[in-house]
């Protein structure tokens, strides 16, 4: 199994969304009515799709990202920034403003996110090179319409997030894995929520590791350095899982590798550590 950050000939892609994120590092999230001062601020493209695409580019040496962006300054800045991070961005520009977000990062390394505007995601009808997905080894799907997920299913391995459960139901394709949460009500997955049933159901528990069906459980991986913040750890985990499954690794080994990807993300500043 390659170590995190090493290259491999695996061909990978992400179908998902982007948020232009303004980060503020604070001692704690301000209380109602309080005026607080940030010790550090910066901006970069974030959101599940952007985080996963950069993580997969680190692992595989390159990644193609199928997305939709707003036809404004922030949409174009997002594309340029992701390309500088080694991601090939295949996008359509929509007339709506680019979705933005404001994220507090506190001294306990937790992130608190406020989303600004509706999510922009790719549609199968968008003029994107969907046929290329038939040559892809692994896809992580975190946003798109049902047609986009069906296009993603051309790939050898498809991992999807339970955050998009209505789309997973509508697409009615067999997933190699669905990544859900054991606690977050917006990311729950129950038996037979999607038909056909995914080959692997993964439920994360944050610092408590997680469980998978069929199978058992896994433990968190040691963090390879000082913890900076938790932003992007979950989607880095899911990207690592897709990568490892595409190598033919059994679930226990693939999840251990994914856990290492999530742990490494904790040492990075913000979305990408750039």
C-alpha cells in the first residue's frame, strides 16, 4: 500500500462541489453579540469536492474534478487555485454566484462552518467529458444530479457520501462504498436506504474510528504531527478510501489507509495546507 502523499498510476476523479472559503483562526467561536479578533485569516477553495480532489491528486499524482462554478470572481479564483494544486478542473460556469463559506477554526482544532448561497453541482447535461470516466479507476462522488452519478458509475470503483442520499436513491446504481456518519443526522445511512445496496457501508465516528458492513470496525490512525484543524478530514478520509479500494485492497486495509489520510489532514491548515 502506498504511503499518504506518494504517487501511483491509479487514475482518479471527483464529481462534486466547491465552496470559496474564508477562514478565521480564533481562540473560540464568538458568543452572541461578542466582538472577537482573529489571529489569522485566509481564503481558498474548499468544500467536499475540492478537498477530495486535492487529496486524490496527492495520492495519484493527478486528479480530474467534474464540477460547476459560479460565473464570478470567486468561481474563477477557485478554478485557478485548484489547478495550481495539481487538479485538472472540468467545469461549467453557471450564472449564479459562486457558493461561499465562512469557517471559524478554534483552539480545540474544531471547525464551525457557515454556508453562503446554494450548492452548485454538475449535471449530466453539462458539456463535460463524462465519457472519460469509463477509463477511471476510482471516483469519489459528493455532489451532482442522478445523471452525473450514473456517469460516474462507468468507473471501476465509486465511493459516495451519504450527504447526497436523495441523489443516490434516484440514480439507483450499485456503489462500491457509501461513507456515512454514525452520529450526524445529515449523514446517516440505514439499511436499504439505497437500492441496490452498496457493497460496503462505512460509518465514521470521528475520534472513535468507525464501523463497516459487512465487516467490523477500525481505529483512528496516529496523527503524524501537531493538529492544526479538523477542516477536510472527513472528505480526505473518503478520498483515501476510494483510492485504496481501487488498488483492490480488502475493506479493513482500505479503511486503515483512509484513516491515515484523515489523520494527516488534521495536520494541515484549512482545506489544503497550502
